[in-house]
C-alpha cells in the first residue's frame, strides 16, 4: 500500500487498522479493518480518519495532504480490483459512508454507487448482464447524491418515483423495468438541475470528493447534533469516512442484503435473528420501505451463503465477546461483510447477555458489569401492561423495543414535539421512520410503524434510546396525509385518539391499558420481606423469572465490588422501609421540614411569629413530642443503620401565610369594618419577615441561630428517640446534620448547644447515644473553607442541588422552565447540571472540599445527598473523588448500587462501553 511522507497520516487501508483504533478510524472503519484482519470477506477499501474531519470542521477545508493520500489509496484500490473508478466499459463503483467512534444509526450521510455516470451506465449494464440493474443503480445514486450532497428536497425524488409506479400500475420499485428507470433517471437529473442550478456531476472523482465533504458536513447536521445530545456523545469527535468498493445485492434473486444479530437484541436469547431482502441494497432494509423476510429464511433461499454467515457470526461474537450487529450483502451467491459493530440492545437483553457471556466463559464479572448500565436497570423498573385488563386489540407487529407506552396518536414528528411540549403523552405512528423523525421519536412515549423489522431505523434508534417500539404492523394501514390509522375490521384511529403499544409482545391496543409493577421492582420490593439477605438468591428464585435472575446476578456482582455505600433520602418510616427493601444501607438525608407540613404547619407558624419567650417555649413544647415520635418510627425502620437527620432548612415563606392573600383579607375586613386585629398583627409580622430572595435568606443554620431553642428542640427529639429505641433493645445510629453552613463559627455555636442537649438526655436516660454531628456542604464558601469547617464536623454531606444553584447562580424552579431547553438545544449543556453533576465547576468544589476536609480530619465521613446521588454518571464521579456514600430517593437505590459496582469494576480494569 502507498506510504505517506506527511507527518500526519489521514488515510488507512482496511488492511492497516484494527478494532482498537475507533478514535481514529471510527467504529465502522475500525471494524472493517478488524474483519479484514480476520480473513473475512470484506470488499476492499480505505478509511479517511476522524482527524481529517476535525481539520475540515475547524478550518472549512480539507487537509492539504488529504487529496494526494486519497489518490494514492484509490490508485491502489483500482489496481487491486482491476478497473478504474467510473471507467466506461467496466466501472469501479464505491460507497462513501460515515463512521463515527460511537454508533449513530442513520444520523449522518452515506452515498452508494459513486462513479456511475451517463458514460458508464451502459458498461455497468454489460458487466452485470442486465440493463434494469444498471439504471436502478444510477437512479439510486442521483437520488442519494441529490439529497445528501446537493441538498435537494428528498420528497421531490420520492414523488417522482411514486408517480412512475402509479403510471405503470405497480406498487413496488422492483416492478419498474429498465425503460421506466431510464426515464426516471432523466427526471431525477432534471430535478437536480432545477433545484441546484447545475447538472448532476458526471466526473467520478468529483462525485467522490463532494460525497466525502458531505459526510464531513453531516457530523454537524441537525439530526446528528440532536442524536449526540440525546445519547450524550461528545461533539468534538468528528467522523471518519469509509470508501468501499461496491458489491450489489440488487442483481437478481440470487442476490440480496440483510442485517443479522448474533443474539436477539430485544430479548438477548441466542438464535438466528435478523432480516433479509432479496434483490435489494442495504438502504431498502434499514428504511423499511419493503418488508423483509426473517434471516432464517435465507437457509432455504441460499443455503451455502447461510451456512457461511452462521460461521462468521460465531467467529465475530467469540472475537468481540459480545452481541454483534452485522450488515451483509450477497452478490450472485457470494457473501460479503459490509459492517459489524457491538449491537444496540434493549435493557432486558443487556442483562441477559451479560450473564450468558459470563456463563460461557467469554467475560468475567467485572467486564459483565460494564455491559449493563444504571439507565437500563431504571428502564426495567418501569411498569408493564396488566395482562388481566380488558383490552381491544388493534393489531400486532414486531416487538422491537420493550416497554408499555400509552399516548395520543400523532402522525408526524412536528406534531409529536408540539404536543409533547404542551404536556401531552404521544405515540408517533409512521409507515416507517427516517433520521428526520428523530426529534419526534425523542418526544414520544413510543413508536409504532407499519413497515420494517427489528433492524429498521425505528427499531435500532428506539432500542438505543430505551423507547418502546413496535415495527412492521402490516395489518395496520397508516395514512399520514389524512392523519389516521385503519385497523382490521374498519376501525379508524384518528389523530389524538389514545393507543397503547407493548414493545415486549408487539401488540397494539385501542385506548389506555392499565399498567402493573415491573417484576424487577417486585424483586427489589420482596427481597427484604422474604428475609433474604443481600446477595442471596431466594427472592429471585421465588420470582422464577429469567430476567429477574439476570438482574439479581448483576446486582450481586455490583454489591460484591462496590466501595461506595448507598443510602436513601427518606423522611418517614414508610419510605425508610421501602428503601431498606431496595438495599439502602442507611438514610443519608431525612428532611425534617417535611415533618412540619399539614396540621403542624400552624404550630411552626406560631413559633416563628412568637413575640415573647413564653409563646416560643409553648410552641416548641408542642412540637417536641411530635418530632420525637417521628424519629422513633424512623430509627425502628432503619435499626442498625445510620440515619442522617437534617435540622430544619427551608426558607421562612414556606411556613408563613401568603403575603398577598393575607393583604387581601385585611383589606376586605377594613372595607367591611369587621374586626381584624389578629390579621393585621399577622400581616405586619409577615411583612417584617418577607424576603425578596428567600432561598438565600433566613433558612438553615441561620434560622436555628435566630430562633432560640429551635435546633435544641430538634436535637432533643432526636436524642430522646434514640434513647427510647436503645432502651427497647434497638440499635439507633443517628447523625445530626446542620444545613447551609458557610463558616465554621456557625457550626461551632450550634454544635455547642447540641452537645449540651445530648448530654442532658444521656444523663436523664442513662443511654450512651454516640450521636455524631456534621454539616451539609452546599455553599461555595463552605466548600472553599472545608478544612476549617472539618474542625467542628464529624461528617460532610454534599448538598449538590443547592451547591449547583449557588455555583451557577441558577434558581432551579425558574431556569429549567425558562431557558434550559434553549441551552440544551444550543449545546451549551450536554445535560442539565441538576441531572448530572457539573464536574468542572461544582465537581471541582466537591473534590477540593473532600481533600481539604480529610486533611484536617482523616476519619471525616463524606457523602452526597442531592439527587445526583442516584445519577449513574455522577455516581462514578463520587467514587473517583473518594466519597464514602451516596444517598438518593428509594427507587433510585438499585441504580446507584449497580453504578457504584460498575465504578469499582472499571477501576479494577474493566473497559467502559457505550
């Protein structure tokens, strides 16, 4: 192969790369090289690197050396194939295909049949032995090139094709003969000339160069950027470009194209899975334009190719040690491999496949943990349809991506987005989807198509996003123009009517079908009730569910490896008991303000507005036994495990009458000359305490310092509850947390008071309580002075919700509704900083505060109690910076446990995978 004298090499032959060069060659190019190295039948070709794309995107022009490198590799390819690109008598044709590091199905551009022209179409016909094939290939080139490279509206070509079929009186393009296709080519060329002001390019090298540039440009196309944001793929990776000699699946009945999976991507079961289409090219399968046959039918159609494909699939799965997604073409009985990649799969399939591969000895437990994610586990915890419910079945398709989705029927992407933003749940219904439908697919609860199979665009993208999807429901007639769907028996579903789709069975129902809990949730809920210790298989075995067994095994792997403990955010005994069943190792945040809602709010109001010490003591005295009772229940539910109780934190306005309503009441009383002395006194007090920005006002530790006795009452309630529980033979492990501390002096004052109260309770009860006192780190100043604060704190709990607000200057209640959508769409955020921790800003404060705190107090316990504690990506960060535990809502505990195990396994040498 040609050698480059340039310092940087921009083009690699398929024989030069390997599967580990995805950063440079993209996933497609790296895997084509790997298959070539394995001796599999791959059409010869070469790859332009992602580095070339980056140069182009940054400068607006290709690297200077790129053209010469491409020429050298093209010359070598022509010598290998024994023909020239686009030569008149026997043309070499190539495909120009995108290939980023991470799979982005259908999001970037591909052009087939490059090199075909007016001068070479007859030569191709002679070579192939049929004019129809040649003219069909030429019309495909003009259609794809016109849309993706020249920017012509693709509907213009589709309308011309539909008109040609109507004129002929046929329904599929394969029924058009050579003369029909030749006329269509001329019509397509006319469309190009009219829409672009130039003729379709006849020079083969110009076609290839323009197609390469179009693939580079497609990296920043709207649909690609939207997909990257959805899948959180970095925007600076760029795409490689693969130039591959064409092989043809549309040469007749002994040719075809297909997609195969080494295991079922929907269920994970082993077997023969995929789609095949005779006399077709690859885009026909993916687009779902023509309905395929199951891959198993290939054994009857072409047994030799089928047997060879089965051998190759086994080779690839053993080599990659994972589910492989394969694209292939058969050209007149000759099998060619066009692509392989680690296949996207449903959440259930991911868990099943990971355990299967462990059992087969292909991977170990640490690697198995990298094959599943917390996000997938969360999907498995979603409800499913109630099998006992009365339903009206409309039809059945292919179960492409599981789940139970209910919503109003919509028939285009625009409506799906519009209705979704208005709060409606929708089901996107199409004949088949294409990349332009991506925003509608994201907005929908689920996707239903009447065409296509498990390898269609809708199925592949839905599985990647975790969306429920039913494909190929042929008995349902979808009319997107009239915005309706017709089911057998003449049942018409108009846009806006509710439908339910079951991605696990492929069934489609009229109306809303009720849901029941997932068996995975039932497994978590029942484990502790069955007195089965964490790590045992009793509950999983009782469930008798294969998926539950797989989840149980992965959770056991994770629990056995993780260093991070997982606690729960819980404010009452019921939530605490549920959290414990879900595997919580304590409570990381009990928000005592939630205990003061309802009837108790008036009591807190009296405390805040008390004018005299006697009124204040009376209010505190009334609250003490209620608080104590709350804590007794909580300590009983979490006996033997730590319970971190945060003292009262919320801003005053949450406990005071609304100032506007109170003003109206006073004004009306004055107008009616009714007695209103109490209301007027109350209004004056509320005015005095009113704050313009209450979230940054009198709350947290400030409230405890300003209202004498408030924190002392809460500490006494905690201590007395702990003493009572200990006296009953229990093992209470209370931790008292002081909120919103900004300086060590605040903490020292509260700590001194708390220690006095605890000592009094210990003396009165004879109990040795061993209560610990710590603080929340939720202000930037607290993080920056953590070394000082650690002198008075036995533990830190990072309140990342408030820390994110104060670091960014965001009011969460306002910004998420006002401008976060725009920030996400513009790429300023890849994800909301309230969803996944901002590692560079908020995260750096957490890292430095943890380091400074432990420098002062080496045994300082560190945790996090914001909702970031249940976010998969954030859990990995907290593991990395050395925290002791994360705390999250009860239903996110299994996710946090799994991700903590994954983080530990990755640190042990497992490989991260997307």
